[in-house]
C-alpha cells in the first residue's frame, strides 16, 4: 500500500534516521524557519516548514536514547559505545583530553557490597555451601541459601545508600592522598587533583557494586602533570584507606541502627598502556570495554527484576520474577511506606531494588562528556545529510548578517512503531557490533 502511495521511500528515509531504535518517541507539531536580519531584527518570510502530518509516519520520530539493553538494544549500543570512548579518552587522551593522561597514575578499582547472608555461588573450591557445583548459568546463583534469615532490609537499604557511600569515599580519598603526601587538604588542591569515572553494576544477589577508573592528575586536571610523589602505589594505598573509612549511618529498624560501608572485597589494579606491556596486563582498552559493557545493564539483567517502575505492588502477581527479586522488591515497597525513609523514595525505585543513583558518573576533568559526544555525532549527521542533498556546508564563523530564526512546537504523541514500521526497521537495521569489547573484555 505504501509503495502504491509513493510513501515507501520517504518512510524508509525516516526510519533509517532512527538508526534502528525500537521504541522511538512520536511527536506531533511543526518546525518553521524564517529569514532573520540580525542587524535590524526584522523577520522575513518562511523559508522552510516541517509538519508532522506531512511526514510518511504521520509523526516526527525521535530516538528514545534509552541506555537499557532490555528496552532498546540499538540505543543501548550507542550509549555503550559513547561510554567506551568517554572512558578511553580519560585513559589515553583524545576527544579534547590531552594524550599525556596516559602517563598519569591510574588504577581500576571494584568496590563491592557487604554480606547480607550466605548465597549460592561458585567458589574457587568448586562447591557451594549447599554442596552443589553450580554451572555458570544456574538461576540459583546469587539467591540466599536460607531466604528466611537473609537480611533483605539491609540489602535494600545498602542499595539506597550506595551513592552516598561513594560520595563519602571520594571525600576521604583526597584526604588520604594529601596525608600520604605530607600536605593539608587545602594545600593538596595546589599540587594534585583526583579524577575518576565509574559505573554501577548489580551482582546476582541484587546488591550494587562499583567499577571505577581513578586517576591522579596535576592541579588543573589531565592537562597538567601530577607531582613527583604521585604514584599508582600511593593511590592504591589511599583508596584502601578511604574505602575502609567511608561509612554512612542509616535508619533504625526493629531497634537496630544500620551502618553501611563497602564490603571487604576490594580489588585495585594499576592500568598499563597496551603499547608498553604487550597486552599482558590490565590495559586501558580492556578497562574501557569492561566499564562500557556494564553501563547498559541494570538490575533486570543480573537478577531478573524489572526495567521500569511499578505503579502498584499488585502488579508483581502477573510478572515472571524470581522469588529473590520479588522479595527484594516487596521489601523496598514496604520500607517505602515509612515516613522516616521517604527521602529514599524506595517505592519509586523498588524495581531497581532501592538503588536510585546514576549508573555512570565522572568528575568534570576526567575527559569529555556524553553530551559532547552526542552533539558531535548529531553535527556529523547533519553534515552528511547536507552533503547527500548536494548542499555545500557553510562555515558558522562566516555567517552573514541575515541568518535563520527557527520556530517550533512539538507535542508528545506516543512511543513505539507500528507493525509495518517495525518490519521495515528490522529489514533496514544491521546487527550492532561490540566495538572494543570482544577482543578486550
């Protein structure tokens, strides 16, 4: 039918612009361009108009940009690649970050959650405490040996406080580095700066832990060399001390005051340049690929829970969830009814087992930003579109006095694709590659 109407080529172009997004946002409205004389402020006639009703899909389709693989694999892959480049830029330079950061002390650290009770696992001995040898894909892994004695309340509250514990750690880390350098905290700022990028990952038991690249720079960041006393060994020692000291006092439940800190398992490894070690140690590419992989995964991937909020607890009855995930969600929902815990917004984040922090964060001077990468990609796409139309891209610096005024009004009209649009999208979209991951994970 579309081919008979002559709309198929236009629809193909519109869907191709989504890059394979499975759940685009549909907008109704218009975008009008007028000539504008910047010297006089005079608005000229309409030069171009885009009306959603005249588009082949009947709406303007915009990528959802969801980072979750379970929601939109294509947009999640774009997010993963952007995260990979962001982490890589902070390790070897590029994207506006000087290449000399590759010579700065930097480590890859993993911070785990404490124990809330024994769970099924695969220890080095091969046998779990239950006596079984669990295969890697056993759904029992991460679930409590005895659910009735597992501390579900502490597990949920740990997730809810994990972000605050990390903030406390980052403050203590600067103190510990200054102490080892024989400096006051005020004087430390004149000699060095701590830069980091981290992602949160869910363990199979549903507890959040953090993977982080931590780098020691000069006073203004990656563009200045670190002081002579800075080393990966000093940074490692300071991280261990700061992680041990970082504690948050939580609520009192059933007469017990909860205090939250990182678990005893703390893995810190120096990052070496692939050009220097021949790939025999932990390289910057391997670290970037590892972190990027977890930037697109949430609790739903590790524990089989939900990838969207609950409106009512009764919704759980019709969902296919593990008993462990179901109990974690119920515990978060129950705790969320308490007035003294309302600041944690546990009901809003029950589907994430209490964790409400950002999955990927970084300090301002670590490297570029995800926003800058998206803007650069959008500008490149506009440039390619102009070239394909036979237009000559202009230099913004050479803009004449007369420029363009854009007036637009868009309204939300829904999400997703029709059955026919979905079929076309599947036919047009190639399988996304895993850049940097397969060879370096």
